[in-house]
């Protein structure tokens, strides 16, 4: 486990508590300090964290980042950099020291900014940051006053960030000027806000559970999003499932107007193809399915590197060795010999109803001597193939092979 360690009282207490548990629990403990370089004392904070971790015998990595906040505000840009550092953690979990005061403030800030249910539910105690790293916030039920009391009782040192006094930042203004009158009027305010957050999180979990179940029902056995199934939903659920599609495929957050416009397009059965531009890619309607096309796919590299699998008929072993060929994308003159003559790879991909945006990314195995030897998941060079040979296959390519599923007359020409 790695602790996000700023050197402030919150993270010092969290690190101290976990450190004290090392003899009782099987904790492989480390820490990470993100050096934003935004404050004159930033080097001193990093030095403080190094020294305290040295004393407590905790490995520390210090990540220096460059915060650029053109479109984002300063706080949001700095937070984005921190989370990028956390996502690179060698540990399976990064523990953060957000506490009850932070949780209540986050909920109120979301309300002030017009946030919906997901924003108002504030910070979950545990969430996946990516496929290998989760964020854990164990102190969300503990107030800052309790953390300070613990730190003083154990004579723990910490650093103070002067920017916390800058009321030009909305969170600081809320903490110093906005909340005190409410707390004077409603002494139990923080507990009531936390109770609301807990209820909102339960409501969100229920919605997510229902949404996930419905979303899964929209995919066929090959993992393709079926527009015919989507059209059977109510208009409100259609729009919600498009939001989920964009989020699930990491295409970025769409605007409400953008979702509604694309929903109207998809709802029209006379529209055979359409594209929905999104911040990190696009969604493409083709052959009655909706495909996600991230921006990362536009790098000219094959979409996947297939694995060679034994087959009743395929390439001999000497032609699949790393020194015998390379994986690359299709070129205009690529052809493959078939039992009844040669066929252009572009034509083969079109006949298999591979969506146009995938044809330029399809993995081909080729050599200087023989040219194209195999199109992954589809065909091998029939004149060079032998019994008990090898065929190339990548599971992630299967959803893009739509043989027999698209109607004729789409107006395409062979490539």
C-alpha cells in the first residue's frame, strides 16, 4: 500500500497510523509525495517528507509535476496531476487522507457548482483508479479536529500550506467564511451533511447497479452495443446509456446537448452510419452497432498484436518466427492467395463487414519475401499454409467481424 503524503497534518496522521499497524497487519507500506512546484516552500515540504519517511523507515517516491491550468482551474489541474502520479503507483492501493470536513465541503461545493447525483455523492471510500490501482480513503468519518488532536497527542510534526488561507479559492472561502454561520445555527451541520452524502452514495450505488445491468443487456455475445436493443429503451434511459457508453470506453464526458443530439440521430432507423465526436475519441454507428474509437487508435499502429494458435490448417512454424515477419497495418497493394484466387486485403475486410475505421488498423503478418502472410482472425496465405499449422488470433478483434450482420446497399466500394 502507498500513502499519498503531502506532509500536512492529515497525511502525517494517516501514515503514522498505518505505520503503527505494520507489526499487526501484513502491510507493505510506502509513500508518494507529489511536488507541484507551485509554492516557494515546495522543496522544503519534499525534504520534510523525505526526512520523516527516513525516520519511520518508509520508502518514499517524490514525483515532480508541471501543473498547466489553461482550461482547468489551478486546484483542478494540480489534482489531475496528483491522480496521474497515483495511477502509476507500484502498489495495488493508494491511501489518501481526506477526512470528514473535506467530505462535507466537497458535497457543498458540488451543490454550488450545480452538480448532479454523482458530484453530490462526493468522495467514495474506495474506488478503482485504473485496472491495477485503487484509491482508499479510510478517514472520511474522522474530523480534522480529531486528526489534529491525534497528531498533538503523539507529538507528530507536520507542515502548513499557506495557500489554505487564500480565500480567493472557493473551498477556502467556504471553510473560513461560508460554513461558520451555518455551523453556529446548526451545531450538528457536518454530521447531517455526511448523512446526506452517505444516502446519496447509496442511491448512486443502486442507480449504478441498475444501469450496469441494463447496459450489459445492450451488448450481444461478441461484446457489441446493439442499437436495436437501445431503441427499445425510454428516451431518458437512452440518453443515460449513451453517457455510460462514453464513460465505460474512456471517451470523455459528453455535454447534455451532445448526448441528446446523438440520441436523436441513433433513434432514426433510416440513418445507417453516424459519428459522435467526444473529448477523447468518437462513437461510431455502423451496421446497427455502436463502436468506441479512442483517439489513441489514430497512431498508425495495429490495433492489437495477435497470438499464434495451433490450427488444423495454417502457416508453418518457420514463417511465424519473429525473424520471419512483422505485424503491421494494411497497405494498398496487400493481397492474400485464397483457394480460388488472390483477394485484396481491403476487399476481405469489407466482406467480413469490418467497420471502415478498423480496416486501416487491422493486424497483418507480413514478410519481405512473401508480402502479406496472414490477416489476424480471418485468413492465412493458402499456398503456404500446411496441415497442423498456425493461425493468428486476437480476442479483442472479434467484435469487429460482422459477417452477415450488415445489410447490403451501404454504398461502399472495395478498397
